[in-house]
């Protein structure tokens, strides 16, 4: 009769002893597999949460950027570049500069590596008497926006006034009864009404716009302007010193002021919301990492304790089994079985118990870890795991570790059984 056949007969004869040992292996391996499964489900759930939050943040950021683009179109030019000699008190009182600078300045800005402003628009603005209509108006000479050198074309914020035409504010075209296409004379020159603005409730209502070159000719300011309007880029919002430093570095004979704007305040608020959304994702990530560290620390304490307790229990069962089989061991030795075969007999039973316990322990631990993890993650009873949690490496680890644990726990009792003298045993029994 072979050693393996003897081991099988021993298992079938002492079912309770084998079942108790098997239960210990299942508990030990189940605890290990359950902990690993719980941590893996936590990692999968973390990825799922972060991916969802990042997708939500990305969508929110896209919506915010779209809103900010719209806000920028409604924002208007909020940066004004003035001659350095201009007295700001006079400018705030009159809302236009009495000092002048070369029109070449705007082309110099456009040809530079300016990044803090965009949509450069030179203008010549002055309050004049309109002799033909016997009234005071604000005359603005403007042209198309000057694009940055090498920059992608942008949709202009204001449309240029074609030469020979005039754009009239609400009060002007209403009082004079003018409409698009009508002819009107200004400072001795005839213009065609190109556009009539609706009421704005600002000085624009008494403003007339013509092309910059024609305004320079009429006001005898050839090649001169008194302001460059620009829109502050998102990268420099609420950072006027940065804008001022960059512009004055290129144009030392200028000064920069920023017009307060409700739209700008809303845009800044949107930037803050976007920053908070990104911070929220990072905060969630750190929270999940802390939670994982806590669970990993708990598993690092629990699993070894359970392993040691189960190994001791298996060892005690093995000692009891050796004591119960003392007569059988003496008879087997008297029949010719060597010490190594007796040792192999006990270890074979432990290996069989470990192999079966490893497979059952993996199944129990996997299911328990998955259910517990889903409960801790508040996924609900009917929910499914975020992804497949089965891991072949863990399965093979369970199948290898369980027989090893059983063999180590049974080693000392097996050695004691193999070293017993059959003559002493038979004499005593």
C-alpha cells in the first residue's frame, strides 16, 4: 500500500480532524484573499470615481471656457494704452486723451511677443464742434484690429468703419433723423451713414465713428493716435502689473490702465470655479489614498495574525492526530515503513488539506472581499463590481501558500511521529 493511499484512508477515517484543519486553511487563505480583493476593489472604485470626476470636471471646464469666450466678446476692450504724458485725472474726466502718440506703436505691439493682451485697436478720439449741425459730439477715428504677428486669426470684436462712411450713436441719428444710406457732411467732408447704433445710455449715444485715416486728416493729426484699446488675456486677468510691465517694456513712452468691468469679474469668478473643480478632484484622490492606506494597514495586521492562529491550530490538530495514531505508527514501522515514509504520510495529508483549503479559501475570500468591498463603497446589493476583480496571480498564490502553510504547521508533529521507536510503542501499548 502506497503512502498516498494511506493518507487518503486516514483522511476518510478521521473526517472531523481533517475538516477542522481544512476550515483553518480556508479561514487563513480566505482572510488573505479577501483583504487583497477588498484593496483591489478599492483601487478599481477609486479609478472609477476619479475618471467620473475628471470627466465631469473636463465637461465643466469646457462649458466654463465657452462661457468665458462669450464673456470676453461681451467684455469689450478693458485695457487702455495711453501716452505717458497724459494726465489721468483729465482722462478720467473727459474719457479721452489730450496727448498723442505715433500710430506705429500699435504695429510695434502687434509685431512683438506680447502674450497678456489681444485684439489691439488704435483710435483717435476728440470732442469737437460739428459745425454743420451746430452741436458738440465725440469724434472717434478707428480702423480694423491689428493682428498679432504669427498669431491665429481671431474674430474681431468691432467691425472697421469703411472709408467714406460714418457710424452714428443713438442721439445723433435720432435727433438728425438720419438712417443707413443717408448722406451727411462733417467738417466739410461728405459721409454715408453706414450704421446707426441702438441706445446704450453712455457717451456712445453722442459719438460718431469714422475711419482712422479720415479722422487724422480732419483733425490734422496725421499718423497719430491717442489710445490703443486691448482685451486682457485670460492668463493675465486680475494681474494688471504683469500687463503694464509687458507693454511698457515694449513701449516705454506709454501708460496702461484697466477699466473695471462686471463681465471681467464674472470671468474671474469662472476661473476660480474651474480651479476649485480641479482641486476637488485632487482632494478626492488624496482622500481615497488615505482610506486605502488605512485599509492596507488594517489588513497588514489582521492577515498575519489570522495566519499564525490558523497555523497553530493546524499544528495542535496534527499533534492530536499523531497521539491518536501512535499504535498505528508502531505497526506501520514494524511492517517495514521507514521514518521518511511516516514523515511523508503526515505531510501528504497536510498538503492535500492545504491544496483543497487553498481553492476553497480563495473562493470564500474572493466572494467575501467583493461583497464587503461593495458594501463599504456603498454600491448596494444589486450593484456590480467596477471591474473584474479575479486575479490569476492571487489564485496561484493561494494554491501555493495553503499547502505550504499546512506543511509547515504539521512539520514538527510529523517529525515527532517519524522519530518514534516502534519497539517502544508496541511494548507500551
